[in-house]
């Protein structure tokens, strides 16, 4: 078993450009952008508290087995836009 990273005391407000990649005990994996968590629970919440509150959208249980903080560097919005913006016009 891998130990959880010791970042549980970090306030989400200090890492607004990260996302938390969470893995449930059922195997479901999902990246959660930090701003989404702040919007839901306020900016005083810490990483550890958010992990404790997160409920798996697949099995509905709170049993996060692992999590990782991933730095987005502001490219989150750009990536979202890029995915939709790369469609080429149909050939005439
Ligand atoms: Zn699950």
C-alpha cells in the first residue's frame, strides 16, 4: 500500500489552479478541479477535509483510497476550449 501524500492540511484556497485526482476503493477514478470543491464547501476547507467529504459518483460511497494533487497551471479552461474548437469544417 502506498501512503497518502502529506498534503491533507493544505487549504484549497491556496491551490486554486490544481485539481485533485481521486481514486475510489471501487476502482473509479476522477479528476476534480479545486475550484469546484471551493464552490461547494467554501475556501476554508482543506484537502484532507475535501477528501473526507467526496462521494464517489460510481458507487456512491465515501471511500477514497488514493488521491493526488495535479497542477493545472491555468490550462484547464484552455483544454476545455481546445477539445471543442478543433473540429474542422466539413469539406465542400
Ligand atoms: Zn466508488
